[in-house]
């Protein structure tokens, strides 16, 4: 899971450098905006994978330990991701 996330983030990093290069080269705005949308989509995918892993491990463990505050923490995080 960690290697998958790091690999995805490395690709996103390259995409962001590509967007920067497009702006520096005065690329047509619509093309840049489409690349930005692709970066946002890729970041959302990473966020979803990380959230899934968090819920299946960290959240379950904390609930099993009796820490129900993790639910409120999770709701705050999900709200941030959905903005």
C-alpha cells in the first residue's frame, strides 16, 4: 500500500512539474486547466486509497480500544476531503 501511494505521488509530482512547464511556455489555458483537473483527480484517488486504509486499520483499532473520538476525527477529515 505504501509503495503504491508513493508511486502515485511521484507521478503526480511529475504532472505538477509538467503543469508548471506548460504555464512557463504560455500553453493554451484550456490545456493547462485540463492537466490541473487530471492532477486533482489523481490526488483524489490517492486520498481515497489512504482513507480506505485508514478506516480499515487505524480507525478500527482505535474503536476496538474504546476510543470513539476517532469517529469525530474521521468525520472532520472526510468533510475536508469532500470540499
